[in-house]
């Protein structure tokens, strides 16, 4: 009745498999631990003391702390991660749009601003016509002042520093 028992470490191939399995499980464990810690910091619903409590729990009793956190708050971990990914994507898209525009406003925006100024009575029809011509022809392509028209010190200069946006002269009203 003395049957010899063979364990996994008795066979070289099973020993290698067993070692790789434990190594993989430890990597999975550390990934889960880091995700839980990141989620604790990411969660805006938790107060400072609650975050500190969860961190202490996960550091002092790592296995139990992580498993309890995943059971108690795991449902919303994915939602918070998706919300952060969406926010980062929106910020990136806004940055790309701003960079592609070169910081300049479009001619449509300029024309709508000019028509608002004319509608409020801040500029005359002649000033509107000249400013609209500047917007439509682009900077540097507009013709100089006509006979009898003075070139003002602020014409073509935008105090806000926007490149390519003509400044509308005030009518003095």
C-alpha cells in the first residue's frame, strides 16, 4: 500500500508550467492592486478620509483589502475609467481643433461679430463694408485706404493678439 505520490515538481515540464502559472498570477495580482489604488484616487465621490482608509486597508491587508474593494466598489470602477478616457479624448480633440485652427477665428465668426457690431450701432455701414472686405480677402491682401480715407493707428491691429482678425474701427458713438 505504499504507492509513491508524484507531485508537479517531480516532472520538469510540469514544474516549469507551475512556476509560470504562479508568476502570471503574481503579475495579475499587482495589476489589480495598482488599478484599485488608481481607482481610489480617481473617485471623486470618496472624501479624503475614505480614500486614506481604503489605501491603508489595501496596504496593510493587501489581499483582503483589494478583494473587499472590488466587491464593494468594483461595479463603478469601469464607469470611472470610461469617464476619464472620454474626458481625455475630448480634451485631446479640443486641443487638435485649436492647434489646427492656429488660434485664429474663422471668417464666419468674424463676419458674425461684425454684423453684431453693426446691429448694435457701434459701426457705420461704410466701416462694416470695409471690415467685411478685409475679412473676405484675408490679411495682407486688402487694398489700402482709398482717397480721403485716413489709415488709423489701430487699423489692422487686433489688441487681443489674434492673427488675421481685423480690428473694427469704432465710430465714436
